[in-house]
C-alpha cells in the first residue's frame, strides 16, 4: 500500500471515530475511570482567553496551574506573597466544580535565590532553610486548605540515574528534605492528596530511584498519595510497553499513579538529552522546525495513533491511574513552542491553534468506547 492509500485509510478511520465522539467530552468519556485535566495559564482561568476557557469547562474535570503556584510567582520576595493570580485560578476551578491541583511546593527551578540565602547573601544553614520551607508551605497550602485537593509537594528531585539531584534543598538540608516537605504539607492540610512528581520514569534507573524514594517515605510514615509521571513524550517513545511497566512498578509500592504533564512532541529531537529539564536550551535551526506552515496529514495521523496507544495503557490501569492531565489546552499555548528551541511551531495536544479538535481527540475518546 502506498503512502496516499495509508493516509486515506487513516482518514476513514478518523472520520468514523469523529462521528462517535462528536458529542462526547474527554471528562465524560473517561468518567468512572480517571479524571482528565489540563494545565492552565492566566488567560484561561481569568477567561481573557474565552476560547481556551470554554474548552477547559467543556472537556476537563481537573486543572493544574502552569506557573502561578510556583515559588517565584506566589512568594517572590521574603517579606511578601502574591496570591492574586493563584486566587483567580482556584476560584475558576471552584466555579466549574473541578478537582484542583497545586503545582508545585518544592522544586530546584523557579525558586528565587533569596530562598537559600540570608540577609547578607550567605548560604542558609539546615535549620533556617527548613524553617523557610515550613513557613512557605504552611502559608500557601494553608491558604487553600479544603479548596486545593492535591499538591505536587516535591518536583523532579531525581537525576536520570535515580540518585538525588544535587539541588540547594539537598545540599543545605540533606536527603530528608523531601520527607520534611511532605510532613509540612500534610500538617497544613491533612485532607489533601500529596504527590511526588517527575519525568522519564520509564527509564529503569530513574524509576528504581523513585520506587526507593516512595518506599522510604512510606516506611517513615510519611503521607504520600500518588506519584506523578509527567509523560512529556514523543512520537518515538517511550513505548507503550515501557509506560505500562512504569505504571505497574510504581503502583506496586502502594500508591496511585497520576499522569501529570502529558504531551507528545512531533518535532525533530533537538538534543541527545532526554526528559524535560527546563534549563535545556538549543539554538534555532530551520531543520528543527519543519512544520511551521502546518502539520502534514501523515504526521497528524501518527499523533492520533500514538495518543490512542498511550490512552490504551492508561485505560488498562484505570483505578491505579486516577488522573491524566495534559500540559496545556491548545497547541498554540504549549510550552513546547519554546522548549528546548524558542520559536518553533509545535503540535503536541488534542486541540489545534484555533481550538478545534484534532484527529488525536477522536482517537483518545474512541479508547473508552471500545
């Protein structure tokens, strides 16, 4: 069969799926299996982006904030908090009866330098940094007690080899900083779900480190509800088998699994470095931005097939997987337009730049209709 025939066949399948899913939302399709959500920017939750807000209201039943609850946004200076954007985010979720996620309390990125320094810019000691962490978590989680239902307490604490990342948190406090953060969060809101969140957990070495971390926390009596697997994936990998194995092994520790930052990159790989390290920057090259004028139909269909494959794994693990959250709402506001190469035209989500459903949407909904 030639390439044109393959595309025509794929279009026919997509047309049938589109008819079946025309009146079905993502949240309705997977009702009773797992929540489906998206990460929001201020334009969406403040409803200045009316089209994006409408998609969120129609399609999703859980939301995450892209940035407004990260330390640099909500606590930019030692003596002041900026809660206005986060308040708007939470109020949007409440108005629309959504399961609201807080992202993120402790991370090595997007944390101001002052957090780790005293008034003379000298490094803090262990006790002082622990107190600073405690006060931040108590204030932020306490403000939204009973309103934000789940928190990414610690984000990306592991290296690819499974060892603990040499962040300022680790260097100053020691390897118990993770347990301490979870304890502070539980103290601030005992009813909230608490998560550890990371990327590339399909990598066996990193997954082994995550499993050891979860087991250590549980052995110490630390409250941890779920591990978040980010799933910043590509058309090339990880394979469905690798995702399946990761979910199974993580769940065997006795926690649930959340898919927290799902997107699928269709663009050429810009670096040998895998994962989702936000510090990675690569210079722009024309060959790295091949679809500036639009996504070819065969790539569109490959994206649909890939999403269906992944959702088939999530569906298999429904009950263990309790949430699937896309990192963004439409292609136009995806972070992948500017990472790791600024100014690319990316197509990683289920809704295009006009807010229209892509073939991948129909392929995902069809998974729940089989």
